[in-house]
C-alpha cells in the first residue's frame, strides 16, 4: 500500500465558506495556545502535551478530534522556529472527514457540512483507485479559494518479473534528466525562471525595507512561494512523462545523490543558490511513487565515476570528459554526449548489459513537456 495526497478544489456555498473560515481560525487559535504552553513547559511530546492543553482546546470550542489534530501539529514542530500559526488550514482525520460521492463531509464549528468538490478526470481516477481515505487538510488559498488535500491509501501493483528493460537516468542542472533510452530534457527554462524570481524577490525586499505600501505588500505575497510552486509543477510534469515512457516490469535506475550538497562546492552566489535549491530528493520522491503506481521498479546506484567511465569498454579516465557536453574515450575512441554516456553507465550498474552506439538524443524544453515523448531507442 502507498499513501499520497490528492488536492481537490472545494465549491462551498457562502454560509459553508463562513463556517470553514471560522473552523480554520479556531483551529489556528488552538494550535497557537498549544504552542505557547509547549514552550512554557518545554514539553513537545504529543501525549504529554495532550494532558496539558486538551481540556483548554475543548473549552475553546474545538471538537475532540480537531483538538487532537491541533496537538499533533504542534507536537511535530518539536520546538522549531515556528512563531505562530496562520488561520489558513485545519487537519482532519477519518472521524472528522469522509467522502460523499463527489462531496466531502467535514466537522466544522457549524456542525457537519457536506461541501461539493470540483473534480477533474485525474482526481476521479485516483479516488476510484483509492482503497481508503485517511483524512485530509483543509486549506484556504491566497485568493480566498478553498481546497481539501485528501490523504489516500492506494494499492501498489507488483511489478512483473522478467522481460523488462533497464533505463538509466542522469540528473543535472543543464539537463534536468537524461535517459539511457535516448531522451534529454533541458533544464534551461527552469534555471532562467528561478534566477528571475530570485532577483525579483530581492528587488521587492529592498523596497519593503525602505517603505511598505499596499501594492508592494501585495506583490510580495504573490511572489512568496511562486518559485517553489513552479519547480514543483515542473518536477511533477517531468516525472510523469518519464514514467509514462516506461512499461510495467521495467526498471528505472537513478543516481544515489545522498549527501550531494555536502560533497560538492559551487562558486558564486548565483551558482550556490541554484545548487542548494535544486530539489534532487523531491524529484526522486516523485519518480518513486509515480513509478510504483505503474509497476516500475526504481533502484539507486552509486554515481561515482559515471561521467568519466566509458559505457562501451569500461575505461575510466578524467580525460575522457572532453567538455561539459562531450565524452570521448581515450582507449576505444567511443564518442557520445556526456550525459547520455553517464546514463548508460547508470543503467549498466543496475543490471543492464546494453551497450553500443546510440542515436543523438532529442532535447525537449520544459515548455514542450506536455507533448508525448518520442519513441525510445532500445538499449
């Protein structure tokens, strides 16, 4: 079984929206009270904190289960830097949230409400596939829209044994992903977009330091989180397209990049910013759960020397890497795009025996990711 979160838009009536607003405000007040007590007592353990604040939260008007969820949210902080909670979300468990067709039933300050959801084909498909709903988080967007992030439990298919191919994936910043099947996806659009957003935030931040206006404050709110949302959407799209190019029973081999940032040094403020924010772990997580749902295995291999080892003869030499883009083996003369050669090495370390000359890879920009991948070349 696998747990994932499904975001759905809610369509509350005006009186329902008012009840949702009152619920998240009361939930935030409960969290802030629990946080103050936890800091005063130096006690963030969930059950100990429960004994200290549960009766207070109930007297504030929170239902029993919402009070428990508020305590759990504070307990997870464990004394972190959180100063207070904004009234923008509330957590629900299986007792306070359930589905009613294409509506969700929630326990609020106004009692139990059944709020319609706006669903697309993807949401309907995931809900039909889900074995159970384990609760969710009610959130209010910056423009006043309401969403429910449902926590679903899905059954993961067992990958078929035998017959599948092994595809290696090399990750980087110039090319977000290079597959040994002959596909490269350019990361240039992501890089330039992130640089633009970083510079824009710095410009607005400097103006806010000298004088705060309503327009500047509104612009800062719009920019906050914009880079994260953009990168997250891009990674989701890329991971989906990669998994869609594979078949059940295939194996996707990726680099084990644990501790990458501590092992590498980037010079320059801009380079360090991009390097430190590049979400390798997030990308790997998205690949993992999307592949599991399709019956594709994901394995992590040691990435050492994959960029300077010849995928044809196995000769390892730093001189093989002629440039960022070109690989030329000093022993056998094999020449290939450097990232493609590295992805072939990754595939071989995961069990593929494929080798030999490959065709030039098509380079896909981020703006073209909605188009189907070209037919993959055989290993």
